[in-house]
C-alpha cells in the first residue's frame, strides 16, 4: 500500500536531530511499519498532529489516492 505522510520538523530543534541521527533513522523506519498506526489514526481522527518527540510531529497520513487539504496558519494546500 502506498501512503502519503506529512511531517513537520521544528526548525529550532534541527540541531538536536543532527546530534542524534539514530533517532531520525528509527523514526523513518517506524513510518513504514505499524508502529505508529493506532496513535496516528486516533490523532488524525481528531484532526490533530501526532507528536513524535524531538521537534517532529506527523501532521497526517493517508492513502496516496485520498484527496487531502491541509490548512496552516499561512497557507492552504490541496494534496
């Protein structure tokens, strides 16, 4: 199954991710598994992001064929 994942990384915490690249590698590996599924589905159902930690949050995850519109403080984007 192909999925679309929208991730936000807090720019102020990039230095932390550079110091701990293992966290980033583990996070990306977990995206491809069912590691986050329950928490992510619950957060997406509430229209909220799922906070992963270290300045990373998953905004949403949907099947690639699902039309999604994301609205931020500055812009609305249809994916």
